[in-house]
C-alpha cells in the first residue's frame, strides 16, 4: 500500500521579498526632499543608484557580509606581525559599490575644498539609500569623507593624500597608501578611562625629527583595516591630532598593534578594534595642543551621517512593514486595510517623512554654510539636535516595524532584526544623547545672536501651524533658564521637532500640518498609531510612502 504524500508545506499568505525595486523612485518623500533642497538635477543618477542598491544581489551581499564577520589576523604564517583584518568578499563588494558612486568623496573637489552646489544633498540621498541595505560598511565610508575636513588643517598632508582619497576606486590591498588606487581613513579618540572627556586621554606623542612617535592605546578604534587614522594624543602642549598611516614611510608595517575586535550588538560587518600604539609613526595635523578643534571638523560630518543613516534605517523598516501589510491577509482583509494597522503605518510614515525632510534640510545647510552665515549657524546649532532626535528615534521605530511583520520580523532571515540591532550605534557613536544636548547649549552660549536668528527663522517657517508658536516660546524659555541643562533633553527634542516641521513645510505643507498637530500642538503618545488622523490623510501618507 502506497502512503499518500503529505502536503503540509504549501506556502501562502506570505509577502514576496522587497527587492529588485528602485529605492529612490519608490520613495516620494525622499525625491521631494532632494528636489526641495537643490538636488533635483540628480534625479536620474539617484534612480540608477536606487535600482542598483534595491536589487536582490545587493540585499544578499548585505546579509552575507553580516553573517561572515571580520577576523583579526595578527601574524602571517612565518610569525611576522601583520595586524590585518580579513573580510568576506561580500563586504568588499559593498565597499566597492559605495566608492564607485563617490559616497566617500563626492562632497569634495579634487583639492579637498567643498564641492559646492547640492553635493551634500545628493551624496546624502545615496548614503540614505545604501543604509537601507547594509549600514556597517558605511562606517569607513563616513570617516574617509569626514577626514578631509580635518586634514584641511594641514595643507601639505591634504595635498599628498587627496589624489588617492579623491579617486572612485576601492583598493582593499594591505599596502602603503601612496601605492594604492584608493584609500580609506578611520579615527581613534576613545580610551579606557572615558570616551566623552577626550581631554583625559593618556596616549602620548613625542617628536621624532619632522614626525612623531605615539605610544598608548585606544579602547575603540573603528574600521581598523583603513589605510590611515586620525588619532588624538598628548604632547607637551596639550591634546593634538595626528595622521597615523598603517605603513611607515620606509614601507614597514607601522607599530599599530590590534588587541582584539569588539564583539558588538550590531554593526557586525564592520570591524571595531581595541589597539595599542608602540611608538607608532605619525604626523601632526593642525596646531599642536589644538587637537579637539582640529578633529571636531571631522566629527561634525560623522554626526551628520549618523542622522542620515538613522533616517535610512527607519525608511527601510517602514517600507518592509508596509510591503508586508499589503500582501498579508488577516480576518478576510489585507493587513494594510485594517484600521488599526493603517493608523500605525501612517503615523510611522509621517515620522519618516519628517525625518528625511529634516536631514536633507541639514545637508542643504552644509552645502551653503561656506558662503551663508545663516546657514552656517543653522548647521552648528541643529546638527547635534537633529542627531539627537533622529538617532534616538530609530530603535523604537524599528521595533514597531518588526511587530508589523509579527514573528517574520523577529527572525534573522529578514532584514529588520539586523536593522534593529544596528540602530542604537548611531545614537551612541560620535556623542551620546546627553553630549548632543550639551553641544546645543554650548552653541547657544557661544553664538547667542546667531542661534536666536535660527529660532526666529524656524518660527517664520512654521507660522500658523498648530502648536508652532507655543513650541518656539517653550524652547526659548527652556534655554534661558539658569538650570537649562536639567531640561535640555526636552528643549532639544522640541527644537528638532520644530525644525522638522519647518523642513517638511517646504516639501509637503499638508503633512507639515499633520506633523505639527500630532507632535507640537499636543504631546505625541508613546506608541505609533496612537493618533487621530483621518482616513484620507492616512491613505495619502501611505500612498506617498510606497506606491
């Protein structure tokens, strides 16, 4: 007797993969924000980038790069010290695609000056799209781009490195940077005794002819496979910034001894190291004793990228949640047609639209700051506020996106579990939430008149919107208090929300009104979907989020 075959594994009522899509053109809020901030001419090239990064092949590279994490190889087979970091080929492919698109250098001219135009906005759109696929590899991309701002303090070093930084080639070979087709740069500031108070650094630098020798350690040094690093070390004249290459000028491996790679919650495709310097060769960048002032030029740009990446992660969470809900049926209706799910998804869509409008507005300020004092003041005051709000929003947002998929969102086969583990790093790296709030207070203290002008401009740009005038008054009152640090988080969040409303008002006035009504006129509830938006508004937000 033949046993009837079992038929228990028919797959139905599951959403297809969200891949082989153009991540630019399916994102109407992104396209609108790019256009509103001067980048409309780049629409075709951004669409090409969106198709490439929205492909199934790129999604697979992201998965594989995170499942096959970096390995530290301290010695070669003959016992020679090498301190190399070994990566899966998928990681190198991601790096190559980003480098070929200029994500690491397109905001700079060939001589290391700001490229001008809408270079920051267009590059940010690429960074935002790439972060939806694989965020870990963007750490060295970010630091390479940002390092140029610090190297500008030392024109001779900038002049000799920029021809290699400025190529759109990725060269992963372990060789002296001056022999390579392209190079990447990392950064080392944090030491065991503390990360925020870098003036407490104990690493020492001693002059050695025209160069320096550095001895000490770094508790965190990101992207240890880079060709050179900007590091902070103490000299007789105080904390200073140095350019430390992987190879000394004579071609020998520099005395940069990695102790281990950090075992991190997320960001697993990217290596982060603990390192010791045993008299490592380095060259001074900028003025001796002014290391913080020098490296802060780099930090400002990495903070910008933290906000862009967080917005990209939230966008990906929304897109996957909405895509799933439109294919999944429950109680005889598609999940996306259930009133409660519509409330959740539309509220999430409003948050993402505000976030991308805000980060693109910030990037416009970076583009225009060299020639516009008002934009420069916006950039200085709002960068920490925007990093604070955007980066700290991401983990909770991505949890909500995971829940929209139910158990499918929680398992590692999907991308949302990786996004969720990735999301906290942007709030922690380059200044935690409290540090960002203190930086806003410092900006207010140093440039009170300029900051007041920024607040007045935001008030004008949000005039007539629900709760905006009250928010302006509350922000000003909070910052004038003698105990302003105690309420800084509340004031900085309000400032970011006001700036987001103003930015969205330039892109979509209707949605700016919804944002103001749900975030400024009243305190937004602790959970997404706990708002009262009309059916018409909900449907419009979701159609705009993903056609």
